[in-house]
C-alpha cells in the first residue's frame, strides 16, 4: 500500500448495522459462540420438555415457559436491544468520519477522535452492509464498524477491502 493511499467514509450508523457488527463480534469469540449455543439448547430442551408432554396429554410445567422465554429473549430480543442502545449512543455523537490508511483507522465524531493502529486489530469480517474490524488483545477495541454506504463510490469499497486484506486476517 502506498503511503498516501487512504479511504474515507462518512456515515451515521444504523441499528441494523450495529446488529450485524454485534453478531460478527459474538461469532468471532468463543464466549459468544458458547452463549448462543447454550440459548439454542435451552430453547430446544424447552420444546422437548414442554411441548411433547403436552401433546401426550400432560399439563404444562411453568418452568418450561421460563426456559423458552429465556431462549427467545436471549436469541431474539437481546441482540435487537443491544444494537438499539449502541446506535442511540452513536447517534448522540453525530456524524462519523473514518479514515483508513497506512497507520490504521481514525474515527472522528463530535465528541473526539480515536486512532486504532493495525497492531491493535487482528481480524475483520465483511457483511452485506459493512466491514467489522475486531481487536486483538485485552486493551483493543472490541470492534470498529465501517458501513459500506459511507464510502463515496464502489471503487472506494474495493480499495478499503484491499487495505484491510493487507493488514488484517479476514474472518
């Protein structure tokens, strides 16, 4: 990458983009994958323990409803709610400007600016709407969201993908 090569994105992130980023971060971590599997197992077990006996004529156990409710909340409502909270905080900071260059990613908004160098990031994932950069190490940011629609052109999205491929490992 040439010293002067850089891509700039200007955006206000949406709750949907944050939901994608949170899903990517969850899938990239062992704890996130384990938690999702636990909730899925709880839902399946709730169906087996609750629905099958009812189909055979037994009465419903209220604990089964709690198990199913926890699975539904954890898998459906919680990710939506988290994304909405993150998006509200981001919206309060106004418009974001991200510059990706030879040094890393500088994200600027009304409350300030933060430069995250390439050594502090390890991997990235590409979704339909964005790039999600994942940190490396305990002091690195959990993720940086870069919505594709913030780029000036599809050529800028291709250049951004190329820069990320040179500096990070694709998940």
